[in-house]
């Protein structure tokens, strides 16, 4: 099971406000499988080895996450709570 920090999920909403294509390399690797699964049948571009996702397709994926959740098991961690616990 992959682990992703909650802050990384918050970064997705910042990316969603962009009007430019989203580079898949800007997204946490633990989320790639779910994102690629949602891109089946969609049009996307390649730039070198990087997939460029149309902003509306990216927002559709975020809507799916908010309403249906992830397709794969994913462990979330809150780095802020861990930092407080260390001090």
C-alpha cells in the first residue's frame, strides 16, 4: 500500500486552478495509478516522457476523488501531526 501526505492532496487543488496542461510529474507518484485509470479513453499529450493532462480532465479526476474516493488502497499521513509529536 502506498502512502501519501495529506499536504500533497491539498496541492492537487492548487493544480486544478491552472488553465494550462498538468504535468503528471507534478503529481505524487502514489496517485499515478488512480489518475491513469481515470484517463482511459481521454486525450492527452506527451512531452518527452511526461504525460500532459488537460485541465478539465484533471478537475474531473479530482471530482471523482471527492465523490467516490480512490480506486486503490492508499494510506494517508499528516506530516504536521508527526512534526508536532517529534517536538
